[in-house]
C-alpha cells in the first residue's frame, strides 16, 4: 500500500476574505491516475459543497458569505507545505 502525502493549504474566500488552513492528503504513488485527494480537516468557517478525489473539482463553501469556490482556486500553500509535482 502506498503512503500518503500530507500538506496544509491556505483557503481564502474571494468575496469576504475569510481565510484558514486545510489539512489535506493524497496518494504518494505518482503512477496512479487517481490522486485519491482527501481533505482531512477543514478550518472553521468553511464547508464541503462537492467532494471529489480531484482537487481541481473539489468545491468548498464559505460559511461567512456563502460563496462557492474550488479548492485549488486562489489558494496559497503554507510554508513548507507544497505538494509533489
């Protein structure tokens, strides 16, 4: 069984500026076509709108203003938290 990469990623709502860091993980095996992406912990003020194993399709909702956005949209990695490429 392959190990999982774990990292933190900053979420920021473009409508109201609500921010927080999500703890996420994905499979470590680069040969797999499916990254098996999973958000392990969401910060307060955010919720899952549509879950997906692809971070480009994972949709979140801001709890303060209700704005929906993609996980990888306008987000910044925590220092040292960049995922593999």
